[in-house]
């Protein structure tokens, strides 16, 4: 279920559906186990699951120590005429037109709902989009697969995440419309503001193990950072932030946001 609440500013779109496939309804295959990063100290695991009812095969990226499920989930495309149990899913392509995670769907819908982006002609949509936080790159690849004229700049702190996204989640190499930069997202936005670079949409999906909020991490809630974000927006631009709490207490979440 999706709740849409309109305020003067900001606008909150809240995803309240937490459905999961039960463990006994899926078969799980580890693809890469606990790949650890010297930069962040995080360790990541990639695995595929087969839904025993539908036969759908999905791939997940999870980070050890995060309480709130997976970082990325994508649908895989089986070879023509081949069933999941007859083939090695490691070599299957990623379906970039399928959005597996509901919060990703909400984040991608928001710029259109708020009229920062137009659906009048998807093939002609020309916009600059900045995404802070990569995961498996599902947002980046969905946008460029559906809107070939947009340009997406992705910023990710952890080089291991970038490597896993390219190896297992079909993240494209840097090109004219997809560019991945490995650096701190806060610093990138501050530098973009100084050089007066503008974006139609800024999507912030940067999370942490610590603090009240899992997403966004603390540096993305500071007043100076928020001022920098406003400086890089086009006049009709919009910022969309993934907000997720480690705690179910709404009071503590409000406190963390304020």
C-alpha cells in the first residue's frame, strides 16, 4: 500500500508494504560470499533465489550488519526455452525493465508525479539525473533503458559495490548517458554546487549501519548539505530521499530527520 501526503515542502511518499517470500518458498544459491571492502569495512554477499511457485529467478545484494533486508534486488532473464533448474543463473542477463523493490518504484515515480519529469514522450525525455548510492545500479539501468536520452550520474563511495554491480547486476560501463563516480556523495554535491552544475532530479539512496536512520546516513541530513543540494537543482527540479529507520518508533525517526 502506498500513502501519498502533500505538504508545502517536502513531499513524502511512504512505502508500507514489507512482503517477503517465505524461506521455504524459494531456493537460494550463493554467487559471491562476503566480499569485503577496505574503504567502508562492509562485507557483501550476492545470491540468486528461485521462487518455487512462479519459477522467477531474482538476484540480491546484501551487506552484512544491515538490519533492513537487501541493498538491491533484480529479476533475471532465463535463456529461451530453458528452465531455472536446467541452467546456471550466474550467466543470465538482468531484466533492467523490471523493478523488483517497491521503494525503488516509489523513488522513480516521484519526479514524474511532481512534474519534474514528463511522460509525454519517453523516448525524447532529456534530463540530467544524479543518484547518490549505487547498490546494484537498478535505478540507473532502469532509467537509461526506458529513457535513452537522459544522462545519469551515479556516485558511490565503495569501489567494491561498483565492481559487484558491474559483475553481477548488469551495470553498464561509463558511457555518454551513464557515468559512475567513486567518491563521497556529500563531497560530490558540494563540488557540483561550486561549479554550478544543475540536475533535474537528485535521488539519494545512501544508507548506514549506525544511528536512528538506516537511510539516509547522517551527513545527508545536515543543513549545509541540504543547502548544497538546493543549489544544484533546476528551477523545477526535485530531490527524492530514501528514508528508512533502524527503529519502528516514529518519534525517533522524526527526531533523526529534524
